[in-house]
C-alpha cells in the first residue's frame, strides 16, 4: 500500500528535488500583468508537483479547468517540496502578497512523517488560516493522512487536525487530498509517494469541486 512507503518522507529537503527547484518561480512579465484575482495553492510537494512537468501539476490543471469553465481567476502554485507547516508559516508573507481570493492550504504530511508533535502542526495551520482570512481570503483546507505503521494513537491525533480546524474556522475541507489516487499504482509515481500526471488530474478535480462554489464568473 502506498502509505506504507510514505515513511521515507514526502519530498524531504535532504536532497535537491525537481519540485524544490521548479516550484514557486519568480513572477514573469506575463504573470505580473495578470490582474485576475488569485486562487493560491499553498503547500508542499503534493502542491508543487514533485516529479511532474510544470504543466502537469494539479494547480496547472486546475487553471486550465477553471479557464474552460469560464472563470476569470489565476491559479498560483506556491508549493515547495519538503515543506513542513513551520516552513509554510515562514513563507506566509509570500502567499499573502498574492492577495488571494481563495487559498487551498495543504501542509502537515511532512510534520507527521517526521513524528513532530501534532499540536505544533495544528497551531501552525491555524495561524496561517487566521492570516489568510484576516487578509480577506477564503481558505479551503486540504487534509492528508499517514501510514498505519505510525501507530493508531498518533494517527488518530493527526487525522483529527483537519476536521477540527475546518470546524473551528468554518472553512471547506478536503478530507484527503489524494482520495481515489493514493494506493493506485497506475495513478502514482514509482516512488509511491506522489501522483503521476494522471493522478494529478484527479487531484485537481477533487480541489475544483471544493473551490468552484466559492468562485464567481464575474470576479
């Protein structure tokens, strides 16, 4: 099962990775001129698209799908491989600078895989949610889970983070970002950790279903 392999880490920073090198590029002249309201995808390697071409990441697929459906939003990929929730908190100003209408917040996997205290990840995610909401953005929280070998007690505490935060801040929740993808060899890369291009398209569809009710065709 794929989540048994996750104990090796989710795009950890111990070695350079394609997602680390290609995610969150400096704004180009084209992106700088794009004044459409932003949907910011803020997270780790699952957002960055570890092992994928830039056009295959779930935020890029989401952009094409929103364009196809007539929504005038720009999707910004602020994923960095290996990031924990603490790293996300350190990058918060970068995300706030996009003045997002909607933020898809995806952190926690690397916290859990490193066995960090659950309350730290929850506190960091809560601080990010408060900052985005204070800036006028709607947050969609993306949940993740851990391999069963982390033990039922730790796993239960970890899994509870996401619904508890979603209830506290009254935000939409994606219970498991890789639902329907994790555990399917034809949808995952050979590392067993990250979606392949086909899997990323399904992740984008999962995200779209939560994001679309928050969008307007005349933003």
